[in-house]
C-alpha cells in the first residue's frame, strides 16, 4: 500500500459534484504517422499493455476505518481497460466548437472512486482528419509536472519506437487489512500534537518575514484583495473549455529583448492582457488589477506524495493598458513574489496539509456550495494560471504524432477560470477551462492571446522583430 500525503488527500476531501478535482488534457494526434494505421480496438489493447507497467494507472483508493487517517493506494485487482478507455465520434462537421463542447462535457463528469481514477476518451470525426485523445486523472494522483511525466512515459520519440514507460515501473502495492490501517491511523493520530508543535516555530518565522516584506513593499501580492468579476463566485459542475496555439519563438523573442524578463513573466503578461481585453470588451474591466494564483513546483527531497507543489499570488496588472508597461510591472512584481515564496519552507503546504480532516473539508465544501458564501465578501483570487514544461521535440502517442497538447486544471468556488499552458516542439499551447455558467464562450478569451502577443512583439526593437518574422 501507499499512504496519500495530506495534500494529495485534500483534493479528495475538497471534491463535490460542483468542485471537481481532476485534471485533464486534450491531445490532437495525426493517425497518418501510425505505422499500422489507426484502429480503436488495437489502440485500446496497446493502452492496456502500457498502463500495466505504470503504477499510477493500476491503483485505487482504500479508506482507513473511521476516516482517522488519509486513504491509501492499493492495487486495483479488478482492473478492466474497458472501464477506462472509451470511444466517441463527433457529429459532422466535427469542427473546433464541437470538439470543445464534448471536452467540456467530459470534464464535468466525476471520476469513479471505486476503481483506478483515470479515463481516456478517443474522439473520432474531427474535420481535419486528426484524432482527439482526452485524458482525465484525479489530482490526488498527479500534479502538473508528474502528469506531464506520465504522459511522456506513454509516448515515444519516433512512430515505430516502443513507449518510454519502464517495464518494471508497476510495483505491487499490496492489500492491507482494515485492522492494519486502523492501527497505523491511530499511531498517526497519537503523533499529531508533536508534529504540529514542530511546525509552529518555522510558521512564526514565516509570519515575521512576511510582515517585514509587506512593510518594505517586497512581498508577493496578498490574497483576499482581488476585484470581483463575472467568473468569481459559486461554480456549478458544468464546464466549458477553449484552446489556442502561440509560436514559442515569439515568446522567446520578447524574453530575450527585454532585460530581466523570463518566459514565465511573458506568459503571465499574456494571461493578464488577454483577460483585460476580454473583460473590457464586455464592459466588465475592474479599476484594480486581477490577482492570479500560480502553482509552483518544488524539488525538496522531503516532499512526499504525488503533488509536489506550493503556490504564490501575483497581480496580473490588468489595470495597465500598455502591453509592455504591463510586462515590466509584472516582471518586477514577480521578482519580489519569487523571493518571498522561496523564503517560505518549500514543504510547508505539504506539512500543514497533513492535518486536513476529511469530514471537516467535505462539510466545508458542501457549505460553500450550498450557501454560496463566495458570492459575497472578499475575493481570494480571480483565477489560477500555470506553465507546465513539455517536450522540446516532436513526440508520438501510440505512433501518432502529437500535433497539440492542451492542459486543463481544476477550478474551485470563487475562481471559475483556470488557464494552463504547455510548450511542445516550438508551440505554446493554451488550455482554458471555466464554469460554463460563468463563461459560455471561452474562445472569446483565448482568441485574445494572439492579439496580445502581437501587441507585445510590435513594441520590440527592430532586430528581434526581424528575427521573429524570419522564423528564427
């Protein structure tokens, strides 16, 4: 067995029918590169073979008696590939909007907890002849980085090569008895006071450091001060999705020509500028800047579980109209935010999450949803945005070249939009998922990314612009 970390388990406790805690990805693959051609049954069979070697695909949850400790992962002894790989056909003409509508519908369906918590939907009938692959996995199993690694392990660098999954990566987890789980849970509970006392000292230091940074104006942006928008409130279980592609060369040209700016700064600036344009067109642009929560990967050796992340808050400077001014302001702010975030112990979120109580978190989720408490009062943050690294070279899924990869993270009450980007083989792919009632036409937002990128490029010095236009 393998015990879930407190942070991993929190994604289970926070989940309701409205607040779904799985992560998704849409792959667009080219069946013309498949050596044996495309056949659904053959593809499903090969997926069954590959997933048999990857632990995350063959484990299910087992709860501790009385819920006195976090659940554990055990082998899914009744695993059946037919319960995890499904086939859909888009009605004619199979265009972008139809694909997005189907993906939004699939993203709004909870994953069953009685079996391994993942599903793959093979989508046929696209108007350009490609195949869609829609993957769902629960956040308790993966974070952005580990999810990208899992997907990479299912792919190859050439159409005829075997997947990169290691043949011995499926390790038996065993099946503990309820008595064993109960004893372990009681021992964990007995040690809780000591573990909490051990964290109080570092916590006091973090608070003192934060107070100093606030006084000096070098702290990260504070939550609970975000302006309210049409996508900040109580979400439903319905989802809408949209996607866009951007040339990575343009983003790098901006980064290389503006001193002190990083690729992440450019991406955050594109998010801020695109959201500004979207809200401005609707007559909803607030006077003050929107606030984003940004997941940050941690590499500390003490990190446990599947989710090795912490988070920082940053202003998107949507109150600045000029794209270059916004980028410079965001870059300066990000420098302070990163320094502040690094001053916090990297595993602090993980360690405090160990005290998450399943019944308390579940009750809180139902209260927030039922009483709509986030519809009034301060807004914690407006949206979540993140940048997940991808493969710099072309990769192949079951022999089919991956032309596009769009990631979709979860959304939560109070922040009904998540924008995640991933770069693959010179293209930056933008994935947006939202509460459908809050954003019925999400392509109205994603189309703004290209306009914002072009506006930034136009302000570059002449030499970088020429290199960009020349395809360098």
